[in-house]
C-alpha cells in the first residue's frame, strides 16, 4: 500500500512539479529532452512537459494494472485526469 501511496503523490500537482525539476536538473534527462526538442523542432520546455507526463502516465498505469482495490484505481484515474487537464488542455 505504501508503494501505491508513493505513486499517487507523483500524480498530484506537487508530484508532477518534482518530476519536472528532475528533468530540468538531471544531466541525462536534460540532454535527452534537448535532443528530442531539436529533432522535433519543439521547445525544450514542451518536451520536458511531455516527458514528465509520460512518466506520470506510466505510474498511473502501474496502479490501474496492479492494484486490487477499485477505489484506489478510481482515485488514480481522478488524479491522472486532473493532472492531464491542468498541463495539457
């Protein structure tokens, strides 16, 4: 349960912000985002958000695929929808 709670925190605005900071400060993530941005003609900031959203989506899918608790899956869905709508609407 602690594992799922940790994942849920990453699906909040604060958790997503932490993922963004990681992508901004980790040299490997920064280089990856810059490379993708150059290849696709996008801003590094846009690629960073897309990469962070992909990470959050993967965490959300862990809960929906492995949790045996429907209420936990529903809560993860709610957090995911809010996060996605906030950053990509």
